[in-house]
C-alpha cells in the first residue's frame, strides 16, 4: 500500500451466503464466525511454580442465519433432512462472502460439512409492523478464510 493510500473497512451489510444446492434469498444477519482453542496447562517436571501451556481442542461456534420468511421451503427442508436421519445428504459446504463497494469479493469464509442443528420460526405479533424473521443455526466441521 502506497503511503497515504486510504483503506476503508468493509461494510457489514454487503454479504452473501452460498450453500451447496440451496437457493435462498438474502439473509438479514449472520453471526457466529468464531474459533477458539482450549488451553491445556501442565506442570513441567518438578518446578512447583511453573506451568506450561499447550493447545488443546479447537472449537467452532455455530453459525446463526436470520432471514425474512418467504414462500421458500429450502432452509426448512434442509433441516428436515437432519430430523429424518439423512445427515449424509444434509452435510453441505457453504461460504459467507463480504463484498466491497463494487460488489466484488473482499472476504470469504468457507465452511465444510455444514448442517442445520436448529430451525426457529418467527415470533408473530399482530400489533407489530416488521418483517417476520426465521432463524437457522448451522454447525460445521472446519472453517477457513480464503480471502
């Protein structure tokens, strides 16, 4: 980057979700792209005051996808595969893509063997004036950032 060249952060409202074989309209919100590694502490030799730290298991939080309900049954049917015991068919690769101001890929996270562990229909309220939002929680095996 040249001296003085400005790099603005990407906007959080320009994103796409890609799911193998599922065509779904835009999502309102995505949360849960997070990994952490447990720390294993152990005493080294006979040193009474020294603890060494090693990496343990790596964990991923579940993705939470929120979208306005439509007549599409894609997300519900994907969840139904899991309920029916068809987990092999339900596992899909997916990606979350952040777009820059020109609509080009700026950041991309790819998730392997993802499947929906929870589906939540919207709370309905006759006195409200807002879009009905459904929530799908997705578990996955691995995540990598490719851009």
